[in-house]
């Protein structure tokens, strides 16, 4: 199930119609209250979230979703105004999995949705990794830092997992985009940097295990 929160009925109806005819189950709504009510009935596989909404805007909704254990792992694609770099960065910094700018091509939107869902449904081997007091378990999807649980979004978890499962190896930004997002983000490596910054913040004092290799990418472990 995909939820699309958009107050423009013509856009909302077109997207819902297209998704319904490309194999998805989709439902549209025009405000935050309707979204929360729908989630309480059925948790979606993904949410398409417009930023400019009446009342509670998309960024406020996103932050609320990410702050709740019940909804923190729901993939969210933000729909932003064309050229609104600020909204994109704030959205990514708040835990969005992707964004698409209006006006968008409907098939591009479908491709982005499929890319995010592929990553969500991709099987992860049951492995455990530890470094400097940070522990990650992919079988039960848990992360702790010095024994204390760390609440991460799906993308943050996948990003940390890639770094820890490749301990001692420098992973380029483009490599991380491909591994974690599963989509060609040509020219958008800032997406990785934004998520790394948020991930470090959530790990607290242990955030320094993620080392920046200037001009290349990131590494956990190895020579520091």
C-alpha cells in the first residue's frame, strides 16, 4: 500500500490512477490528519509526501513520523517545489528516503518508488557487526551504542550496515548511493553526506567511528 498526501486533487488523482494501473495499491489524502488516521488502520509500504500542505506541512509530518517507533521505518519520498534546494536538504536531513521535484514525469516517479521499495524488500543476511562500542544486528534490525539502543530510519540503518559490513574499506559516495538507495542519483551525492551527518548525530559520542576520506567517501575501521 502506498499513501500519497497531496492537496492538489488533479495531481493526487493522476498519481493514484497511474500507481493503481502499474501494479500498486494506492490511496490518496490531502492533509496530515487523514494520513495519521489511515496509518492507524493500515501501515503503508511507502508514503509520497508533498511539502506544501494546508495546516501541518510535509516536513512537519516527516519529523513526526520519524520520531515515532511505530512509523520511523516507513519509507518516505518527499515531493518538493521545483528548484527548492532548501526543502530537499531539510527533507533528507529529517529522514526522507528520496525526493522528486514538481513538475515530475509520472514514470520517473514510478521508477523512484520501485527503487525505494526494492531496497526495503531486499533480503539482508543475518549478520552482526561491532566496532568501537557500536553494534548492529541485521536479523532483528537493531543498533546500539555503548549498550544503548539507537533509533534509526531505514536508510540510516542500511547506510550504517554497509559501512560496518565493509569494515576497513573506503566506500565512495556513488557506491553508497547505489548500495543503499538502489537508484542512479547522478550529481546528488549530497544525499549521502546529509544522512552521514544525521547518523553521526544519532550515534552520539560514537559517531566518530565514521571517518570521512576527503574527496572519496567514508570508512569504518581500518587505519585512522
